[in-house]
C-alpha cells in the first residue's frame, strides 16, 4: 500500500545550523507515528516542514502522491488536508471557542455558518467542551484550551493531523484528559504524526516510533521493537534516561 | 521526479559534504523564477501607473499655466536659500519637541495606567489633560500660547513666539502620543505582568522592564505617524510670525505672485520624512526578526 505521506532526504538549516539531515519517513493512512528524541533534536522543525511552515533546503515531501515541497504548490491547498496543533495552543483570544472552531471551515472551506457550527458543537460535545462553546479561550484551563485546539484542527476534517507536544504545557492530570482524546482519534483511524515526551503513551498508541537525534531519524520501528530491543546505542541511552525503570 | 535517496535513515555519514540534489537545484530555480516574475509585475505596474498619471496631468488644458505658477525653476532657485534658512528652524523645533513629547507622552500614559492610590490625583490630571488637549485644534493652541503668553509680560516668562509655539506643539502632541502609548501598554497580555510579578517584580518594575519595552515596539508605527504629522505641523508656527520655511515661502509668494515656493517647502518636508520612515521600518524589522524567529 502506498504511503499517504512520504518524506525523502529532508534537510533543513537555520543559517549554518543543520537542524534536519536526510530525514526519510513514511506515513500510511491510519498510521500513528510518534517522534521521540531529546529537546532540540528537531521534532518541531520536522512537523513545521511537513505543514510547509518552513521552506526545506533539500529533499521532498509527498502527500497523497503529490510533491508538496514543490514551490509551485499552493500551501493553502495542502493545509486544507492537514491539521496542526501547537504546543502553546495558539487559540485566537479575540474569538469565542465556537468561532475559533468555525473560522477555517467557514472562511477556507466555504461551509455555511450553520453547518460549521453544528459540526463544531458536535465535536466540542464529544470532547466534553459543550458548555464552554460561547466562552473566550482565556477563560478556560490549559487542558480545556488544548482540547479546543484539537477540535479546531479536527473541524476541517483533515486527512493528516500533526501534533507538536500537545501535552508538554499541561499538568499530569490534564495530560491524561488530552491523551485520551488522541487515543480515541487513533482508535477511530485518524492518521497522525506527533512529537511527544510521553513514552508510555507513544508505546501505547503508536504504530511506528521514530527516534530523532541531532536532526536525523536514527532508528524507526514498531513500538514493541524500539522500546524493548533498540538497535542503536543512542536510542538505548535516551530510553534509559527517560524510562529509568524500563529494561 | 523524486530522486529517492538510498535506503535506511539510520545510515550515518555523508553529512559532511552535502551537495544539493538535482531536485533541490530545480526547486531553487523555480523559486528564483517566481521571485523574478513578481518583481517584474510589481515594477511594471508602478511604471505604468506613474506614466498614466504623468500623461493625464501634463495633457490637461491648464497645465502650462499651472506649470508657470507652481513649478517655475527660476522662482524655485530664487527662494531656495530663504526656505532653507527657515526650514532649519522647523527641523530644530521638530527635534526638540519630539524628545520632549516622547517623555511627556510616556509619563502621562504611565500616570493613566498607574494603580497606586497615592497617584490618584495625577491620574485624574492626566485624564483631564488628554481629553482637553486632544480636543483643541493645534492651530488655536499655537495662536493662544504664541501671542498670549508673551503678552502677559510676566517676569521670567520667555517672550519668544517660537518658544511658546513649540510649547503648544508639545502640549498638543503629548496628548496624542500618551494615548498611543496607553493603547500599546494595554495590548500587552496580562499574563506578562503576572509572570513578572511572579518573579517578585513590583508593579512599577513590571511596567518598566517588561510591559513598556514590549509596548514601545508595538507602537512604533503609530508613533512615527504622529511624528510625521508633527514635522508638518511645525509649519503652524508661521501663524505667530515665526520666520520658518512656510513663512519664508508665503512672504516670497505674496511678493512675486508665484506659488513655486510652496512646492519647494513641500519637497523639503518630504525629504525629511522619507528617511525617518525607512529608518523606523528597518528598526521594526530587526526587532521582529530577533524575537519572532520560528516562534509559534
Ligand atoms: N527559527 C530558528 N532559528 C534558528 N534556529 C532554530 C529555529 N528554530 C529552531 N531552531 C533550532 O533547531 C533545533 C531543533 O529545534 P526544534 O524546535 O525542532 O527541537 P525539538 O525537537 O522540537 O525540541 P523540544 O523537544 O524542546 O520541543 C534547535 O537546536 C533550535 O535551536
Ligand atoms: Mg518542539
């Protein structure tokens, strides 16, 4: 089966600094790919490149058989199919929760207000946020805001969801609340690429785990293999640091 | 199309000597072509619009008259030294007023956002000041202070019309600038004050070290707007018989029945404004580049 997203030889530099170096990655439909690795290893940068928020310096990104790293491709067309959620929520503070969620469906996808609101309210309800629909984001807790950000990304019905450490800013109780949702999405067959520091979670939901080290994917494989029998020393050292109890 | 790089991602090495792939070179060529095309469209359109305007104006029936009245080279040359002398006064007035206005405006804005009960009278004063001074047309203020204060004949009060015209400009513009600063201060998210206070900073310290620096950056464009406006309004001092560039031009125009001096003065003001605008644009871009790099 051909991949939904294909990354080949991706390279990204900031000035002299090499941040991503010949990254290869395949994401098939219904895959949940977890990017792990220490801080500064390039996880966020990779996700930003996938969403065309950064110009890459070499290599190709192919989405559904179309090379989207081509300068002639309109990034907006790509982003209609790809949803992204950021670590810092990035909700629009001047819009209510509901308006945050209906902005893109109405303005980009041309849905009617009624249809967009119905869909958004359905999703908000599903994620336990129905009572907050008319509030402004600053009034919500961190976990609630992050769930709203997820709903906002889901409202356009993306083929691929990119999640960048969406639980990093949350306290452990709220982490569970957000991860449950991601787990539900994974179970429903949503295709996702997510950067995370939650190893237990990665082990649980991932179909594939990629270990990034200094801008390269040193090792990738199914979670059972990567967490229990890593091939690379670096991976073993990293896992020993983040999972002190695991063998 | 895609040049599939060989096999597994785990293969190390080959990083040291990187040469762009064919695909990347091709992509750079496309990017270059796109950039060149948009540059071409932009410059083509600008030239076209300017040409059309030029033709429309010069082909109008009254153009020869207008040209003689407003764009006479002889008159321009003749009035140039006087205008230059006068303009030097405008420039000095502008530079001095600008500094005073910045300081006064910021102080008034800070007085308005202060919370301390001790500062309540100052706060009331600041509100009254901005409401009142923004309401009075600048020209009236210049006339009242420029003619009124010297006429008082008080001991120790300067009698120079230029001085009082400058004071009028300062009072009027500080009120505007204070409101600009206040809007900037209000636009900084409260979480910034909260995190500053969490570090143990007092509220004035939080304002001084965290809020105001961010606010100032945000309000640079509207401030520049006010300063361009101030540059032009230094011309108002001519109303109280101060011999500035506009006064010199009006003098000459009335004597020679030719309006070219006005165009010359206008050119002076434009020449002064454009570099200031470019400078602040540059400053602004530098700040943004440093603070926003890839930030999400
Ligand atoms: N705009 C930028 N300009 C210069 N360097 C940058 C920029 N953005 C990121 N970097 C650098 O790129 C490297 C990778 O950053 P990235 O944010 O992708 O790391 P990360 O794996 O997401 O880390 P974390 O787990 O802390 O989020 C870092 O060393 C960072 O300093
Ligand atoms: Mg990151």
